[in-house]
């Protein structure tokens, strides 16, 4: 069953998947598409045409601007910002106020299972890989590989993480998740799951 708080502003032209919950003061714009069992926190903003997969969590006061695309199981922490304008300006060179037609929005793509920590900023256009983690307060200005843990301003890879989100440990020539035991093989700046 879908739950929408009375104080939320959800467009009739948005698609909301079954089991999703939209909390107080959240705004979901026209053309946005939320998958099943998504949670949109208090005061969060989901822009026009944004697409969320199933089981996504967008925490309080996060700003997800169009045309962002989030895969299944993506976590967006409190006050995260996904930008959409590479060269932002309020006015044109002649001083006239810019309109929605004076620029081309570019999006952030966040792939399956990835997490973006509180107050991080992802500067479009960037892609955050599967199961990657962006640390709180980081500013992402380039693509993040699958399973990478990035931190800082600008964000840089500091570790590898597994599906449990825990930093991996090197054991016997492979990266191992201390929680699940899953093993990963590193090849340059790419990490892949070890095949059984």
C-alpha cells in the first residue's frame, strides 16, 4: 500500500510504485517515476522526470534534480544534492533572466545498490557505479567505479566496499568482505566479483 503524507506535494502526473512512502513536506514533480517500496523523506525534492528503481531511500531534505536516474536499492542520505546544470547562471550574458529553455539539463546516474552519504554533492554529469559508496560531505566530479568508496573534495577512491557497505580486506590475493565472505578481484581501477 502506498502512503503519502497530507503535507507532501505529489503531482498527479508522477508515477508512484506500490508500497512507496512519501513523508511530510516532500515534493515529487510531474513525470517523476518511483518504483515499488521507495521511501521519500521529509522535505525531499524529486524533480520532473527523475526515475527511481525499486527499494530506493531518499532521506530528509535531499534534492534529486532531473534528469537523475537511480537504480534499484539506491540510498540517498540527508541533504544530498544531485545537480543538473554544468554551467549555472541566473542570467544570460546580456543580463536577461534565463528561462527553463536557456539550458540543457544533465543528470546524475546512480547504479544498483549504491549509497550517497549525508550532504554529499554529485556534480552532473556523473555515474556512480554499482554498490559504490560516496562518503558524507564528498563532492563527486567524476565517475565512480563499482564497489568504490570515495571521499573528499573532490572525491577520490580511498577503499573498496562490498555489497554490505563494509570496507573490504585483502586476504590471499583477493578482496574479501568481512561481513559476507564474498570475494572480489581487483584489476587496475576495476573491482569485480570473484566467480565461483
